[in-house]
C-alpha cells in the first residue's frame, strides 16, 4: 500500500500543526498540507483545525512509496523525466491506490519531490518531476505561462492529408446521464488550441499516424479535438464510442477483445513523445525512448 497509518500517543495538549511537524520533522507548510488533506486524526476523528490543541491517541496517514524499479530516462540535480508505461496512474486516486508513478518519484528522490503535470492513465510517455520545492514552483509556473512545449504521437481513424489547426473551446462535462465523455466542445468553454501534423497514412487500416502539439493544456484536449474533427484516436473507449461502451469501460466490464473490436486497439494509441523547456539558461528537448507499439 502507498499509504500507511502510524499511531502514537501524546499526553500534553499540543497544537495540531506542531504535532505533525514534530512527528514528521517537516516544515509548517508541509504540516498544514497534511491537515488540509485530512491525514491527521485524534482519537480516530479527523482534525481539520490547524491550531487546535489535541492530545491522546494520534494517527497520521503518511505516504510510504512502493517501487517496481521504474527509473528516469533523464535527470539533473533538480528534475527527472520518466517514460510512463500505459496503464500507470501518475497520482493515486485515493488512499487505496496501490501503486502510481508518484511512488517511484518519492522513493527515488524523497517526499519533497513531486510530479508537475499530468497525463492520462492510458496515455504513455514522458512525465516531468521536480526533485525539490523550488524546481516544482518553477516548472508549474512554466506550464501555466506556456513556456513548456510537448509533442504527442497519435494513431487516428481516417486520412489526414495536411496540417490542422484546431481552435475549439473545451468545457468540462457535469452531467454523465447521457454521455460518459469528460469534456466537450462548447463556446462557453475554455480556450483550447492543438496543432495536428500528419506523419504517415496506412491505407490498409485507413489510419493516420499524427503528431499532436497542444498549445494549451486542457483535460483530454487532444482526444476531444481529434474526435471533433472526425478523426478519433484508435483505441479510445470514450470519445468516439456509444454510451454503453464507455460505461462498460469505466466500470471495468469491457473485455480486451470487445475493446479491440469496438475501438480498433486494446489501448489508447496516444503517446507523449517529446518535451521541450528551458531551465537555468539551458534548453532541453527530451524524446521518449518508447513508441506507440504499432507492431503489437
């Protein structure tokens, strides 16, 4: 398990944040974050007030990283880049999630190391992690200010003959009663722009290998944009399928054979292929060592 509860006893009333700081030997900021995430308990009840005086039986839920030996493909003293395999979550969904990429990051570099962006569980490829707080702040600001560029490979349905510029706003779906898609195109949504460059067309399967370059960072941006222009990604069980297929997939009822039959592949054919940014006056452009597994 990635999360573990530790129990201890204190006799003297102490402020909640100080209890966490003393037990974990951490900063005030980290202690406050633990309390905000409801990881501090007194007599089996969640402590939510940071300055509340507590005593007696105390419990702390801590993140204890597991490792499966996944290591970065590139790293410096400040950051590391991992080639995430398909099917691996970047962050734990809850305290029962047994293993994610976050486990490897914290196992290798300590509790102050964090992943600075997300890619979907079913998207393979490059993920950037900061080894300390200052680097984390820098990279998160860089993403927010669009100073980090990323390129993806995607295998899509149909023939794309020339470069596409998709400029369609994206809105989060709040009603799953009629569709299981997480986002949709809507004029009231947030700005979203994607460049699609065709690389190779396969006439036998009527599919095109493309490079997708998101100029903004919306959830499921590449997937919904390609679906919108009628070139859904091969293997996508949500965008381009019916309600039942998407529902069965989300409920983990869709078999591998059914998915191949309905979507064309057993996985989402989307791969984070390169990432480019500047750090400490050095320009980096890192390429993935993996690919979409088109031979599978």
